[in-house]
C-alpha cells in the first residue's frame, strides 16, 4: 500500500507531468499589439503566429490530466519563436539553454522593427528563464535532517497487532510534524 498509488495522488502526478515553464505563456489579450515595445512584431505573420510562446525551450503537449481547455494542447516553446525571428537576421547563440536573441540584418524597415521588437520579447523570456526566485520547497528527511524527503515514497503496511496501517518514509518527525527545506527551482 503506497500513497503514490492512490487515485487522487496518481491524478495529481499526471497533472504535474506538464512542466510548469511550459504553462508560462504571454496572455495574448494583455495589450501586446498596442504596446510600442512589441507592436511591430505583430506586423509579421510568422512572428504573430509564434507569439504565444512559453518560456520552455521546446514545444510541448499539455497532459490530458490538466483541466480543459489546456488538456492535450500543444504549447509552442521559445525555440519556435526564435527560429521564426532568425528569418530576419542571425541567431546570436550566446546562451547555453535557448531564448537567444537575433542580430537583425534585414534591410526592410518593417522587418527590422519587427526583429527588434521580437528581440525585446525574447529578452522578457530570458529574464523569466533566469529568475532564481521561484521556490520549489521540499521536506527534510527526518533520518538525517539534510536530505530531501518525498511523501510519494511513503509506504504503508497494515499491522494486525496494532489494527492500523503503519507508515515508513513518511517525512514525519517523531513529534508528528514535517519540516520544510527551502529550495529554488
């Protein structure tokens, strides 16, 4: 008997299979097209179509366990946007991950402005990708007070003598509390 096998936990685990950075997407209804910093990128069909990119590098498919309307949707990654932006110049591969800017070399004025606006948009993606302030706290392992402890590893065994289930690897300290271990994502 494990907590990891219980239907509600299995449902949550399936839902969490969708990486959170894939769900960080610019709201297309937030006035981007009228913002002077970004409006030029909407003049180019390829950039307009690629605009709702997440901060995740590759495209991805949202788990079917996530509630509608996101379930099963393909979410474009920032790689897709940068590949479209690179049509207006040369990708500057200075980052180890993705979200590189583009050296705009087009001679068409509208395309040049779109490329520059696209680079400003990519810079926003870079800022979000570079944040270290997201907290992904875990629990401390009571056995050593240092290691991470995941309640998913908790195992329950029914004890006929005690007439109840006894758990191991529960992350519980003897006083019945759990202790948080701060951790950045």
